[in-house]
C-alpha cells in the first residue's frame, strides 16, 4: 500500500508539474519557479501521507497479520476496520495533498511573479488532479485489501455483511461509486477546460494590452508625434490611466530600439518603450473580468450536475438490479431448488447483472442435482441407522445370553477340583469371555450415543471409589498385562455426580489402553493416575492418566479418541472414542497433552455440579 501510494502521489504531482505551466500559459521563468515549489510540496505531501498511512497500518497490524495467516480476527468489527482502509487512506491522501498544495500561497514558497489569479488557478487545478488521482489510489488499495478479506472466516464476513445490509450500506455504496465514476471524469475535464480557456483568454488579453501600451507610448508620449509638448503628454497620461495604463516618462534613454516587457512581483506587466527624449514605462494589469470566470465555472458545474444526475440514476438502477438478484438467490432454498424455481422474476437492466443471473441459474441447476443426491443419501443414512438400531437390539440379547451362560458355567466349573492345565484353560475362557462381553457392551453403548439415546443416571460418587472401580475394570480388560497402576488422589475432593457404571468403564478403558501400550515399550514407566482440583475455584475435578510410554505419540492418541478403527489397542479404540463421549455427557471434557519427554497425558475433567441441559458432543463414536 505504501509503494502504491508513493507511485500515485508522484504521478499526481508529476502531472501537475507538467500540465500546470502548459494549461495556464506560464512564462518560462515563472514555470521554473512553480516546478521548484511543486517539488518541495510533493516531498512534504508524500512524507505526510506515508506517515499517516503507516500509522493506520500499524494500528491494524494484528488484524492484517491474522488475515494473512488465514486465521481471521476475533470480531467482525476488526474485519470492518480492514475493509475501511481503502476509503480512509484515500480520503487522507486527497485531504493532505490538497492542504499541502494550498501552501503555494505562503510567502517564500510562492514564486514572486505569480499573481493571485494564476495562483488560484493552480490550486484549483491541483485539487482537481489530486481528486482524479484518488480514484486509482482507491482501486489499488482496495485490490490489496480484498486479497486479505478473502481469507476471512466466512462466519465473521457473513455477520459483517448482514450488518451492512441492515443499514442498506451496499446499495448506497454502489450508487455512490457509480456516481463518482461518472461525475469525476466530467469534473476533471470541465475544470481543465475552464482553466485552459481562462488562461488563453488571459494570454490574449495580455498580448492585446501590451500592443495597446506600445501604441500609447509611441503615439501620445513621443514628442515628435504628439506635437503638444508637456501639457499634451500629461493629458495623454491621464487618459491612459482611466483605461488602466499607468504611464511614466523617464529621462534615461535606452540603447535598445525595441520595446521590452517584464512581469513585476505584484503580477502587473511593465512595458518599457524608448522615446526620443528618454523612455516611457507603462504598467497595466491583465486580469480578466470576474464574470468570464464565473460563467465558465457555472458551465462546468452544470456539466458536473448533469453527469452526477446520470450517474445517480444509473447507480440506483444497478443497485436495484443487484438487490433484486441477491434476494432471488437467498430465496433459492433447497425446497425451491428441488421444485425448479430458479428463474429471476424480471430481466436485469445491466448486462453484467444479466450474466450474473444466468450464472446463478446454471449453478442452481447443478445444485439441484447435488441436492437431490444429498436428500437420497440422507434418506438412505436414516434407513441404515434404523436398520442398525434394530440389528443391535435384536442381536444384543442373542450375543449376551449365551456368553453369560458360558461365563457362568466357567465360574461353576472353576469351583471344582481341577488340574493346573485345566485351571489355566478355564481362566483363558473366562478372560476372553469377559473381553468379548465388554466389547459387545461398548458397541451397544456407542450405538446409543450415536442415536442420542444414551441416558446417564448420575448420583454422588466418591472420587476414590470411582478410581478404584476403574482400576479393577481396567485389569479385567487388560488381563493379559501384568502391571500396576500408581494412584495419587488429593485430599478433600468432593463427591461428584456421575453415572457410576459408565464413568467407571470410561476410565477403565483408558487405563487398559495405557497398560497395553506400555507392554510394547521396553522403556515404559508405570502408568500413573492422579486426581485433583482442576482450577482454583474447584468447579471441576481433573483425573490425569500418565501413559508412561512414548510408543503412542500425543497426536496419535488424540486421533484414537476421535476415530473408531486402528491397528493399535486390539479393539479398545472404539472404547476410547466412547469414553470421550461419556465424559462429555457428564458435562466435562477430555484432553490429550504431551509431557516434556513425549509421553501422552490424558486429562478427564468432571464437573462438581451436573449440567442443566444435555451437553453437545465434540465427536461421535460412529460405527459406520
């Protein structure tokens, strides 16, 4: 933005330096002084606008950096500040450049021989050129800003657009921009034409009055031609003064035979004409009648008003077309699309909007196919979920009943006198049976969670009892792993409202997974469980499980809590995702962190008070 602003500013002052002397017909000496003054003013203006722009960009630097990283600011107002950058920077550029240009009237900067009338003409031309330069300045700054806004989060941009539409900002801006696009060129051409015509009329008047001054000097002040002596000269000088020519006669004679012309510091022109007995100096002003400039200005203003009226009319028509097209797009919901309601009610009056309407209709036709397929997919998914629910409901009893019979029979047989080999075989049957029973219960609970039918029956539970039950269950689930679990429970922990069965099983699955992961890592430490307050307020109880092994990185463990199938865990990964759902249904949360040496830490947070509404789950242990 700073580079673009510098280039636009240099272009504006360069155009002013090149066009000013030509359009206003300045003499070479005065033109050189004007160019020197403009160069000094350009440096001041560019440094000032650059400082203002840099200050504003520094103020918005966090928002700009967030958009550049595609992270997005936290509030829509911060995006709105970035969106307002082109307008604010352009207004500052135009205002400061115009104010600095007005310094041409300051003594020491203004050329000595530049009169007030031409100084005002130069200032008007400068303001006009700066106004014209503001258009590319806005477009370039807007292009740079749009690249950032395209990276904004869609939710915040949507909120910003809804706010703008509430205040009818888009419609006003479309009208204003089209009005400016039509009126600005007419204003530039009109002002330039008026100034050029005024300058040429002034030049013609100066040349005419110079010729008149020479004729007065030679016809009325030359002794050999007037023949009336000194009284006649005095009468001629008085008559010339009434016409605006101030004549004086000096006794010094000139060596030049031709008249000379010089512009004095007050802007008047002095004509020196050699006479037989000395020389005559005639001063006069070449200012035009104010009525001439007034009529030219009125003509330019009338042209700008006509152009502005046309731009306003076209802007309102375009804004109306865009507003109508936007409303039609928003009315194209899924139902109306499936019914085929895609036609815009009336044709657009601008071709660009008409092409937009055709593109909308083409896109809608494609969306209709997609929406129909999606609707069929949703119907198929609902049917599959119903069938799966029926399947689990019917199969659960058929699976659990014979399995309970096997486990019960194994327990009865275990009461008899058996050989060691028989005891080992019977223990293997009981262990694998309990694992299979736990897997069936996990699948059924996961199906209930997915269907939103899992209901917890919370009751006050001692944290120590909850942990001890989870440890016993974990050893059952990981019965083939002979390892201990270190437990550390802080004193003074309150009872927490949990469903004992589900909460115990959720912690047991995590502990069992930690035990099994440690068997594959020779450098693994003992699994450690710690229970304490999660914060100073004591609103949550934190149960931390240190895996003690680096075989499963924290990122992979987090993935295991979010998905269902993996090669690790031998069937426990579905239980891990179900454990997270159970913790969240209690109103808590489950996080995975990494220790300094890379060991994963699983943190389960349970609230001290039950939630008032059913919590929203971060993920579902889906079975499909």
